[in-house]
C-alpha cells in the first residue's frame, strides 16, 4: 500500500488515509448557520474518500467573521445542522474536524464574488473590526479597534465556548486558525503587532494569545482527540515571521499538547509577492517536522497523487492538506488510489463505476 493511503492514528483517532480536506471558506451561511450547501460540499468529499474533512473557518463570534456569510459556532442554535454534517461525514468513513477562527482586522468584508472589500462599520451589513493594533489591513480603509485586556479575554473565552459546541456537534478534531493574516496571526507577526504590553514586542509576548487560546481549548477538549494549529510559517516579507520563528513556535505548541502543525504561509498584508509553484509550501512543513519533531500537514498546489506520495515518502510531512484539487474533483482520493495501485473501499452506490 502507498503511504498516502496508509492509515495514521493521532491520539485515539485513526484516519483511513493521509488526505485532508483543507478548510475552504464557502461564504454560504446566514447568521453563521450551516445549511444544505455545507452538507453536500463536505459530504461529497467524505463519499469521495478523504481521510479527514475540516470545515471552513468557523467564527467563534459574530465580529470574528470574515464576511456576513461565514460559517459560525458562536451560539448553541448553530449546533444542530453541524451535528447532521458530522454524522454524514463519519457515516462514510471520514473524520470530521472543525477550524475555529477569528478574522480580526480582516473581518467585515464582502464575499469574494462581491469584491472582497471592507464593509465600513457604519454600514448596516458591517461591524467594527478589532485587532492587535489599530492598523488597517488595506491603506485608506477604516482602522480596527485595538483589543484591550477585556477584549482579549473575550476572544479566549469565545474559543473555549466554541470548542464545547464543537464537542456537542460531534467533531473529532479541532484546528485553531492562527494563519493567513487573521486575528491570532496578527498577534504573532511583528508586521502587525505594534503593542508594548505583555502581548507585544518579544517573541514570547507575541505568541501569548495563541498559547492562551490553546490552553483554553485544552481545558474542555477531550484529551484523547487530536488538536491541530494552522500557522503561516513565513510572512514572505522583511521583518515578518520567518521559518525559524515557526519552528520555535511549533516546539512550544508541542509542549502545550498540540498534535500537528498545519503549515501554510502568508496572508498578513496585501501586495506581498509569493513565489507560487507546485508544492511551494512543502519545505516549511518539512522544516517544522524535522526541527520541532512534531507532525505536520503540507499544503500548497499539491494536485497529483504521485506528488503527494513523494512528499510523504520523503518524510516532508505526515498529512497532505488539499483544497482546490478537491473542489475540482471531490473524488480525487478514489482516482489517486487507482493511480497508486491501491484498492480502497468505494461507496457501494458507486461500485459499478469502479476502475
């Protein structure tokens, strides 16, 4: 059997293969509520053979949404539909995970197909954004409000409450979103963190919020279930986060009980040029895995079965986290298994179409 289709066990959860559906914002919720779109979108990938399916970023508070159409998990009423989705995913052999997130200064934006622009707080569909420092994401736009200690405490409490709801909704994995320029990343990066208190300045201060969120999640998240953290391993900019910073952070997170680093990059500022090419972020997952001795997920234009297998065989990562290729083909795992010579179980309804 290929490594891509060999099972992996993390804590008490066994994943049937190493293919992970990356969190992908669908901007299709109303008031944070999941609906039939989310069920079909995520359910199709469970039927298609992925090992782990992580929801799009689920906002831990209304003000933490990227857009008014984001998925949410800030109130109990949102649990019911999420429970239906996790049930379907797990019925078809995949593990259901949820990414918990707060957008910070990148909140209150229109959906991408509506321009992806900041909605001013005075607009009825927008709201006041918050961040580590009062610096807007895009020049000439409304600045966020700098979080005070009470605001920071609320963010931590919101992540903890969202974790409790995730348990009730049936999720078997939680991923804390600390990447892509969203709130926790804003605290982590020197490019956005201009504070002079205990949350700013030194590396130890800048990682404080993330560690407090992880501690709060761990207070309620079952010890036998996996906990992931997604980070941007580099900001791709002078003065920003470097891979050395991320290796150091991964070591701390490992000591905090985090099981895997989902290693992405970028997103902290607009206009940064990123050298995009197939597998362009894999080197960061490899560095963190080798230097911090922690499991990693590799992302970034991984689109072919042999490419994914080569990454695993070279021990550059432990999981392959895919997005666009699974949008193009939710049944990519079934096709990939055929290409790699593996015989995996197809849904009985699809057996007549098997290779």
